[in-house]
């Protein structure tokens, strides 16, 4: 799967015209594919990854269309309806704690690459410059961090 990352980035960047958005979509697509149950196996992983990425672009476009056509007051009222219950807040707190534990298990550069991307919103090039490593290594670190966190969260949630 990781071998498709650059190719997918080029495709999404050309289609979307925004490298930052393309990176976000690529990451989300990888997460979706990696979080997919392993059975049945994916017969054409490249095509599946591209279809997942395109579906994310379409979904985002639809959400943006809805936001543009709906008055802000309606969206504000809906937000009150979706406030999490105390149990849901507890579950989110537990998941956040598990995520922090999983990140703490990662090597420093892998963890920092992931956090700089997801929390600070830095591009791969900016992260590479900041950490003094190559862009391709940053990409590998981020994908590996996502995989590791996904696996650990599943393990801990199963217990």
C-alpha cells in the first residue's frame, strides 16, 4: 500500500489543485483502507485505494455543498442536538488516552512526523525540513504511525 502513496498524491494534487488538501485526502484514504477488516482480502489494492480517495473527495464536496446551502442558524441548532452524552465523552477520553499511549510507543521521529502533520498541519516538506529528514521518510513515518495506532487501539479495545 505504501508504494502507492506518491502516485496517489500526484493524482489527488492534480485533481484538487491543492497539495495540503491532497495530503489530507490521501491520509484519510489510507486510514480507511487500513482500518478495513482484513476479510475478504482486497484483490486490487491500488484501485481500491484510488476509489476510496475519490469517494472521500466526493463526500467532502457534498458536505461543502450542503453547508453552503444551509443557513448558519440551522447548523448551530443541529450542533446542540449532537452534543455527546457523558458516556460518549468518557469513551472519547479513553480512546484519546489509548492513542497517547500508542504514540508514546513509537520512535521519536515517527511520532513527531505524525504529530506535526496531524496537530500542527505542517506539510510533508515542512516536516522534513523541521526534522532534517527526507520527505519520503516523513511519509513513511506518518503511514507507520497510523498503522501502529490503529493496531494498538484495536488490541486495547478488544481487551
